[in-house]
C-alpha cells in the first residue's frame, strides 16, 4: 500500500528540482528562494533537494546552467601579487568567453539577462553576489560591495562590447591584449585610494 506524502525520487528528480528552482528563482529572486520552497514546488521531500545540491548557491548555479562556478574559478585567479589582479581576472573571464564550447551558453545567459528583469535580478543578486564574495576575500579591499560592482560593470561592459556588439578593435583583440590594456582599471577599482 502506497504511503501518503511527498513522492520519493523519480528517474528525473534532479531535472524536476532544477525546473522548480528556475521558477522559484524567477518569481522570488535569489534572496527570496529557499531550498524548502523549491522542494515544495517540485513536490519532493526537502532532503532530496539537499541530496542533489549542497546549498542554495549550488542549486542556483545548476538552475542557471552556467558552465563555470565562480567559487572555484576565482580564488586561484585572485591569489598572487596585488599588482596585476585585474589583468589575471580579465584573462580568466575572457578565456571562458573565448572558448567556442562555452560561448553559446554564456551568450544565452547574458542575452536573457539583458532582455528580462527576472533574469537580470538573478544575475545581479545571484551570480554577481558570488563574485563580490570572492572579491571581499582579497586583502586590502575596502568596501567590496562598491568595488565589486565597479569591477562587474567593467567586465560586463567588455563582454557586451566584444561578444554581443562586436565592437572593434575589442572584438578582434586577443584576451591577453585586452586584459593587459584594461586590467589596470580593475586594479584601480579594487584598490584605488580615490574610490574610498
């Protein structure tokens, strides 16, 4: 005799949880979405959501189908000498965008964010928050929220100019050339005394 209550896992429980998470994140935003709410929406036991995803950040990144995890990508890039942090960061980000296997998915995420307030706030409150949390770990960074937003504006602007608008010469410069030219601007955003 079947037991009443939430259903257990099915062959595509993970996919159903991700669909529910996309709906919840879209309606409630990152901060307003909980793992329990996603479980309710997917009609599964909350333990199943935790089985597949260790926390809300993991669930968010999977639901957005991002081909990289900033929590794993950024720490090695941000380590090292203070001078050149911006250049290293840009080389890493532009390297992702220049990868022909990753670019289509990244463009889809970016274009949907530009076209929809729902997706824009998810990228702002979800993805950019993860990036700013990494920036906040850098020694000597004062007011990481403000400085992280400035860094994000520069990086997003470069990506749109290079990969959406095809603005020359940015579109044809190598990632190393572009990072060398614009990296010092990011260093100023991160550490400049004139931003205090």
